[in-house]
């Protein structure tokens, strides 16, 4: 007889791995901002929300509120939470986007 485990339990275990969490967050970010916030909440919960709140300098209640479906965290909150879970934001060129102009403009 095969034993099964609840999906949530497996997800929380998988998200403790930094590579798995990174891929999960990036996939959610490609989907929508709401999906990203939900995914970040799952990653934070997998790493103990109270510890993440303390490490990020954000009150636990504020953290839950920021990562809720109606949440709208500031850039500072988002950055500090990502840092607390061992992640960071990175901006990369979109390979699919058409080039603008022929050469880079000088400031």
C-alpha cells in the first residue's frame, strides 16, 4: 500500500531548498504579481514566518498582510523579506523584447 502525503506538507518541505524556492518564485512571478506574493508567503511559511518576520525587521502581522491577496508590500518590505529567506531581486534583459535604437544611449 502506498502512503500519500498532503500536497501542502510536500510543498513546505520542498521550499526549504533554496534552488527549489527560487524556481517556484520565478515561475509565480511570470504568472502574476498576486501569484508571486502567494508564493513568497509559502516560502516564508516554509522557513517559519515568525523567524522571517524577525530577520526582515517586519512585524509578523504586517508580513501576513503584505503577502495576502490584497497585499501591496513596499519595495523595502519585499527586499527585506526576500533577503530573510535567502533570495534577492535581479533585473535581466528580456531576450524577447525588440532592441530599442541601434546603440546604447549615453547619459
